[in-house]
C-alpha cells in the first residue's frame, strides 16, 4: 500500500461569518468521512491547519526574510491535509470521490507520499 | 455502515454529549450560570469536532469533552471575575456535596429545572430539547416547523428567565416534593414525544430522534428511585409502545401506514416488552392518569395478534375514561374511531358531526379521516369520499395541526 496526501484548499473567507451551527454541520461531514475511512482501514492521519495568515520565510541567498503570507491576494489557502492508504492513484482518487470537501469546497489535490 | 448512518450517529453523540456537559456544568455552577454552561458546552463540541475532523474520534470522547469544557468554564469564570475585580482563585471545583434528600443525578436535576412552571409550556419544551437533549436551535425549529430566529429568541428569553429565578425556586426538588414537581416534567416529555411522533412534514430524521429522546428521558425517570412514580412508569410504558411502531408506521417511500395495514413483524418486540414491564409497574397508581389510559390503549393494540383480534370494547372503555379526563377534541376524534370499531358506528358519527363546528378542525386532516372511516363503516361511500377529499386538502396545513395539538395538550 502506498500513502497519499490529500490537500484540502478552501477560499480564504470560506468559513467567515458562518453560524456555529452551520460550521458544525460542515465539519461533522468531515468527521463522519474520517470515521468511515478509518473503519475501512484507509485513513492514516491528518492535520487541520489554523486559519491565520501564516508566515513565509524567503532567502535570496544572503539574507533570510520573514513575511506574513499574503492571504488577501490568494484565491485559496490550505485548510489541512489528510493521509490515506491506497494501492495507486486510481484507488486514491476513488476514495476521494466521496470526500465531503468536494461538497463544501471544490478541490482536493492528491499527491503520493514518497516512500523507499 | 453507510456514511449516512455514521453521520446520524455523530449527530446523536453530539447531542447526548452536549446535554451531558451542560448538566454537569449547571450542577457545579448553579442555574444562574445556565447560559455560560451552554456556551462552554458548545465551544467544547466545536473544539472537539474541529480536532476529530482530521484526527478521528478518540476512544473516549466523553472524557475528552469533559476536560475541554471544564477548562473553558474555568477560563470564562476567571475572566468574568477579573472584569468584576473579584478575587482570583476561581475554581469550579468538584461537584457540590450530595444532599441526600435531593435528586442527585445532574441530568434529572436539569429536567426539573427546564420544566420549571415559572416558564410557559412551549418554552419548557423548547428549553428541554435544547439544554437537556442537546438539539440545536435549527433542529428544534425543524421539529416545531418554526423559523430558526423565533426559536432562538424563545430559547434566549426562557434561559434568562430561569437564570434570574431565586435559588429556592430553581433548586432541584427534594425527594419529598417529587409528586408536586413531576407532573410538569412528565408533560414536557409527553409533548416532546408528540412533537417527534406526529406524522407531519419537516426534517424526518430529527423528528424521529426527538421521539426517541423523549422515550429515553421517560425511561430515565421511570428507572430512577424517587422519580419512578406510577405516572412516570405509565408514561414510559406509553412511549415504549409508540416507539415499537416507529418503523412499521412509515412506508419505504415515507408515507404513513395505517395500523391495520402495518407489518406486525416490523414492530420492535423489545420495546413492546419494555412497555408491558412499565405498565405492570404503573399499576400502583391511586387513580389512573392520562398516561395510564393512553398506555393501556396502546398495550391493547400491541398485544392483539392481528387487526381483526383487537379488543375494541376494552379500548373503548379506556377511551371513555380518557375523554372524561382530557376534554380534548383530538381525544374525542380518536375515541370516536374506537367507538365505531366497537360496533357503535352511528354514535361515533353523531359525535364527529357534533365536532364539525369546531373551526380549528376544518383543516385538521385526522378529523376528516376519522369521519371518512366511520362513514365507510356505515356504507355511506359518497360522503366518505368527500371526507377523504377534505382530509387531503387539509393535509398540508401543518401550522394548524401544530396549533391544535398545542392547544389541546397545554390546556387539558
């Protein structure tokens, strides 16, 4: 079994102004999916990322600079990532088709985890 | 298990845990902190789900939630104390010393708090659904068929009224006063069940959960020392009998199935058995309550081997007592149907005709259906068809139905 990272981006203001009940209804769908994937033996963990501006550290070869991430200018931010186990990309895609992220947002990026 | 099942389980877990957290916090902090307890429980649920969203549900979600809620409550109280320049060192500490003469279980104490007669009847029901049973304002609005904002306002008013009650008026009843406090609590549970069981439009799953939750609370009272009065047993019996038919009374396409057409093998036998057990225990009553009579009727339906073998005379006898006790047109409608099946169809029709002037019944589908049934028994097929038509036309008027139900239930 190979591991695949599901990266879950959303619009920066996706959850702003949402009532607690609405927000809870959304994340319950995610919890339920993770429960199901765990029961199916394909879930291998994940992390939610905080919804702050983050930091970008750059170097021009001489000097290291730190910036706030330019959130207002980007169309999406990474909300979190999940790791699943699947035989290949086709299988990973099949597992992802039922992901609630596609219902509540619009895109999942799948990348295989490099393992030797 | 399907994703939908998991989602439903998660909803139920969230509600149960929210109710449990609020009960524990109110128990420690006092009823004047009800709102804080609700806020903290909500925050803890939100924190929990945000984490579980990526890491999966922990083995012991209850312990996780209790710890988070406890910490959040301490933070809130310290913050408030600082704002009021009170001493530091706020601690919500251990649960209060148990008082042997008072109801001890936090959840039961909360049921009594929410059914406090200082509140209006509808507010008691809404607040119990919210605080004891953990339903969200949206879910309650769904069950009430009311706008969510109206429900939220109602809840907020009721909560503030309760919080301002002086301690003695809001404290849980002593075991010597149970008989005085229990009727209001039982009525809230009875109404909760009616709300969930009524075959109306709206969010079906939520309604089903409301009905099951009412059954759970009734059994809780019936199973606990001091609250296990004959009336509590009778209510638990009634709700068990009704729950036993939850699956059979709805077709696969979601349409109601009449009792005579129900697949009896789909009845939940364990619920019927539990109902019989509670009914047995309820016999200690001095005089039968409404719950006794309704449970008795339900038990006769449940114990008949087939529709043809239903003991209509026994059912009618109980209905006649219920009519005298309840004075409600809804009861009269049901009684008239039993009367007709017990061989007194003409008397039943006279009774229904006499109700025809009741303006609220004009749009009450069960009234027209009952009339249609009785007319059909009398062979008056043309008039029966008219009544079926009237029933269909009034079928969508859920608000009228609700109004009628509340009117009948709150003033008997």
